[in-house]
C-alpha cells in the first residue's frame, strides 16, 4: 500500500501555467527589448551631435549681417537726391522736414558748356565736392534742381528758372538781348513776346514769328510772337 502511493507521487508532473500569464510575460519581455533599442538610438544621435570636447557644434556657420543702407546716393546730390535750403546747401533725406528741392539731373562742367537741364528745372546748383570725404570722382559740376513744393519758377510762363522754354514770355532790348518775364505780369513798357514753338532752324519758324529766341537742346531756336494783350 505504501509502495503504490510512493510510486504515484514520483510520477506526478507540475500543472502548466495559465495562457494569460504566459502572454503577459512575453509582452513584458518585448517592451524591455524595445526600450533598450530606443535608448541605444538616442545615445547614438547624441554622440553624433557632440564634438570630441563634449560641446555641441553648428556647422551652418555665422549668419552674415545685412549691409547697412547708405543714407544718400553714391554721388553727392545725384539724380533723385534732395537738398536743404539756405546759404549752405546740404544733402538730406527727401522725407526730412529740411528737404527743399530734388535733383532732376547732375552733370560735369558748367551749365553753359555741359548738357542742358530738363525743362522743369527751377534753379541750378554749382556743386564742388572736395576733401577726403568726397564720395565720388564727380566732384565738380552742376545739379538741375526742382522745388519740392510751389512756386516753380521753371514752369512755362512763370518768369523765372535758368532756361527759356516754350510757353515762356520775354522782353527784348535794342541790343538784341531778351529777358524772361512772367506772362501774367502786365506791368512795364517793353514789348513782350511769348515763345510759341521751338525748331532746329529759323527757317522752320512760322511766317508770323516776331522774334527769334535762343534756346538750348536739340531745338535751339524759339519762335516768339508779340502779344496784343500786353501794353507797352
């Protein structure tokens, strides 16, 4: 009796674990493997981003600073620049409250020998830029200026400006010289003439032309007629 019981005890096997326990163990093992792989990848990335000394580096290099804008043009009182008013003319920002006139054109030489100024020129500035602060080789010459605000003596018929253009009025002297005058000015005794057109040669003026006026530019002859509305 005891021997059969003893023999039965030796042949007993342990009962298998439930399926849920086995599945949980496998999930836990897989999670540990994934965590280990993730830690290895992070360590590899950190090592690649570090220099031998242990400090982070940036291979993009420094960002260059944008060039500082120049307050004025390369040429002193160049085309489009603005000047102040007063006995000492200075170049200023065109939006400044000190700005009085703008440059229509800039030429070397003198007004009598250089290219003519545009018809809208109100006055001419003789420019001389000297010294170590000169910003260009265009150091001497003249600038054709126009006022930023009225009056505009260079406009036709206003009686001012450095040029005589079509629409201007003049008075003539016995010496053959003419003086520009405002067309609206009815005073004075000298006969007055209005420049009606400009041509290349005198022969191209209309037959009723009373006075030939010297102009500048491609059409240097002004054809002027005497106005009957002005008194002498």
